[in-house]
C-alpha cells in the first residue's frame, strides 16, 4: 500500500494551538479588562476588533510560508487557509464599528474624519483599506490589475491595515494602561516587525548569496519555454549543495534585485538527481511569463524554494499514476525523470490532457523517457483532436480513467496537477472508481 508523507499530526496540532493562542490573546485581554458598565454591545464590538486585528497580523505569518509550517501542512493548504480566513477577518473588523453604530447612532459621528478624534480616523482608514484589499483580491482579473502590481498592492495594504489598527488601539489607551498590557502589545508589534524583517530583508539577502544564472533557454510546444539554471556560486548552498524533491516548485524572480516583491511560482521540470542544474518549463500567458523566451544567457535569477509536498519520495507504492493537463505536466516530468535516473523499475502511467495533439508541452521529453523506461506508459487525452488523431478524446473523466487505469489501480499512488476544475473532476472520478483518497496527492494553488 502506498505510504504518503506524514503530516505529523502532533506538530500540526501544536501549530494550530499556537495560532489560536495568538489569535485569541487580545480577546483574553479584553475579557480581563471587561467593564460591565460599558454594556454588552460595546464589549462585543471591542472583542470583534481585537480578534480581527490579531488574525490580520497572523496573515503575515501565513504569507511568509516558513519551511517548518509548510512541511507540516503543505504550502497549498496554508495559502488556501490564508485566503479563506480573510472572510472571517473582514466579518470581525467590519462588525467592530457596525455593532457600535447599531447600538448607539451617536457613534456615526466618528465617520466624520474632519472632526473625529485621531483614534477614530485611524480606525476608518484601516477599515477602508481592508475593503480595498478584499475588492482588489477578489476581482483582480476583472479590474485588469496585473499580478505583479497586485502583489505589491496586497503587501502594502495589509501592512497599512495592521499599522493603522494598532495605532487606533494605542490611541484609545484603555487596554494599554498596565505594564503587562504594554508588554503584550509590544510583543505583538515586535512579532509583526520581525516577520517583515525576515521576509523583506533577511531572506532576500540569502537569495542574493544563492543566486542563479540562465544557462539555456529552449522553445517547447504550445509556445512554452524551458529555462535551465545553475548556481552562480555552488558553495553558497553548503557541502550538500542545492536539493529539491521531484514534484516540488519554487518562486523565481529574474534580474533586478532579490528585494523585489514579485516572485512567480513554477514547478521544477528537471530530475531531482541533478539538482546542480534545474529546469523550469513555463507557458507564456501575460506579464512575466511572456518574457521568458527572450531571456538572455547569463541573466541572474533569484530562487525561493523548494516548496510543496506533491512528491513521490518515501513512497513504497507498487506503481504510480500521474494525471495532468496542459502545463500541469511539469512536476510529472520531474518525477518521471527522477525515476528514470534512479533506475526505478516500478510501473508508471501518465494520463495527460490537452486541447490539441500538436501542442503538448513536454512531448519530446516524454518520448525520450519512454525509450529509457519500458515501464512507462503515456496516454494522451485530446479534447479538440485533428482528423488524424486515433487516441483518447474528450476530457479526463470517469469513463476514460476506467478504460486506461491498470488492474492494480487501487494499489498505486496517484499524483494530480491541473487547473482547479480539472482536478475536482478527476478527484470525483477516482473516488467513483474506488481509489482510496489516501492514495491521491494533489497540490492546488492559483497565482499569476
């Protein structure tokens, strides 16, 4: 039976407990300092504001995607939680003033920023900025905001929201009178600043020491390109050198400064057995990806990674089934190439979906791998085939999978990489065919 990489439940529980403790710390503070004379609704408003502020600060921790938390939960899960918890944050922070307005309409006068005290002005600014952050995040594509611009906006807005909210709390002063209260808020503020220093100063310096350069750019099908990188100074990675696991990905930034705020995530498409030279196969769409074919040899590249848990390492399954669509084949190329370089003779099946048979990314490499690996079977599923196509057609659904999956289908390990709708459909299809969920690995996230 395939064994999936352990998520160490004890560590996950520990991180979750720490998260809740930090998130609820200000709420506990407000309960200790509870003034019954202020009324239930005022105290409820204060509690909502405190928890919303602490959760907003913790968003920086999630966005920092530290190695320890990513290894326990998986970066995809952290990013999804980061997005979803925003709704709770918005509910709490918006509820903070709304409760006051409903309880006593006289509080509406605080919205007059020209006449209101400074503490109210900072509160208004914080709430308005949160609304802007949510709108630009949800409707970024409809507003035609480029990913690089949005990423900078997102970071700046989030920082300003937390800073203005903290100033609002400090100016009120009611909860920072006692020495221990001042110490608590100082610790919160120091923690937020430390995260910013780590993410925006320390890690970029490390990336500058461990910078890479472009040594090859190859054109692929469907207009995609493969860039090959090597370290400028291999010694900067220590005696073991750079390492990654097949199926993982990294965030990369080309040229300029390692302090740039915009990095783009791409899966490694090369074998993990040759980490001294890494490859990324990138499909051009807009923004940065459209410039990849024009990269010059020798261009400096900053790499943040590896990340991800979509990996076959330490998996003792009898065989593997890789299911991908379009550019989702890149982590599969990495895993299959790694198996080939290791001489692993376990049976492998790749089911690859594309619109057109002449625009299959990685087609040449797959043919080369099939020549090296008699245990590798590749099934192409084409949704818009030409007249001469005699392979599988349509989309990767239950009927197709039932035809092509091997007889030992329930004993194999499955790896999925595609767009969200495709992965949702494939996941349902596999469950319908009786494939245990514990055998299926998928990592989903949508960036640029």
